[in-house]
């Protein structure tokens, strides 16, 4: 036998393993580290969900970082309110009698209800962020992120008073940031560029907008019905002409705080994203962020 003769055929090395479309969406749960396949998948995700430009003058904020900020703000707010409640004098507590529409001060004989909103109806005290939805008002009414203010991009075209009181309070304020978002960065990038050009230095754009939120945080962050343009069809329906299931649209609620159930869902989804599935992995996420580390 000649020594120059190889074993087997070179064609077997170039042969591709056939793929089954039925199991195309199934991925391994074992973290094998960095690879070219993961790098290419990451590039495809960036091209599909983000609209990066080399001349961006605004800063970006990841959805996962924003979720961590929400959890920290809610936690600090609860601690502060519990401390204030414990420090309230006992006599003052007896004076306040909760009744349907408000509070009654029975000791002073005033039986007229004093309207006072519940903590869930008020914004978080000293909230470090101001969230602006730059889409049209009707889109905001159908779906938006909880705690978001409606600020259509057409407001910036005004010659006089283009900013609301909330924007002026947060604009370039120490320890405060302004976050703008839309569905897919088309409008938010324009609004962020305009505001930065006008001297707003503490402005961030939520990367991916509602499209990324629908993928990573389908529950807990938003109120109302997420637009169909932000929803990715199931893997089993890709390539088919099957219509997606129709759901009854829900009107978005204008709320300034997250409920305990919503915070729990956000925490669970965040841990599923950040904590590695493989328990033997050496990497572990850090949950300690400050405003200086929010740049994406």
C-alpha cells in the first residue's frame, strides 16, 4: 500500500449534517463558552433588533440594566416608606381613618373626605429616572412601559416650550437620567439625537425598545397589549402562512408603580437571562449597578 494514499475521502469532511426544521429552534442549555456560532448569532440579533449608527451622540441603556434599575428603585422606595410609617407618631395614626374615597379626621370633627392617593398611584419618591414614550399618544394608550410618560416626538418640533415640567426637572439634574424608547428605535433615535443636540447630557435610549422587551420580558414591564410588530412568531410557524392567534386588545393603564407580582415576574425573567443555566459555569452576574455604569 502506498504511503501517499490517504484514509477515506476528503468529501466526507465537507459534507454538511442535514438540518431538521422541526427541531431548528431547540438549542443546547450547556454553556460551552465563546464560539464563532454564538458570535454570528449575536451579530444577527443586533442587525435584527438594533439600529446602531457610527455617529450616535446619545448613550444607550440595555433592557436588562433597566430592569435591574426598576427593581432597585422599588426596593429602596419600600424601605423608605416602611421607615416613615414606623416613625409616624401613634396619635397621628389614630387620626387617619381610611374610608372609600379618602381619609377622615374624626378627632377634629371634619367629616369631609380628604382625597389622598394611595402609594401605588404616586411616582416613586426621588426616582432616579424619567421614562419617556416618544410614540404617538394613541400608541401609548394601547401599550407602554409602566411608569412611562407620554412624550410624542412632535413635541420637539415646537418653537416655544417643547419640554414638559417633568423633563425640565430631570434635564441635566445631578443623579437623574432621562430614558426615551419606542417600538424599534426608529423614532427614539431621532428624539434622542435632537434632545442631545439641544444640550440634554443625561439622556439614554432604551436599546431595542418594546421589541426587545417583548422577547426578554414578556410579562411585568408593560401594561396593555404589546403591538404585533414587536412579537416574533413561534418557531413552529416560521415559513408558514398560518395566522397568529388573535387576542382581545387590552387598554393600557396609566400607573406610576409596579405591583409586587410584576416585580416578581421581572426578577424571575432577569435571573433567567443573567444567571447561567449551567451551575458549573464560573461566570456569575452582578446585580450592583449605579448610574455611572448604565451606558450600553
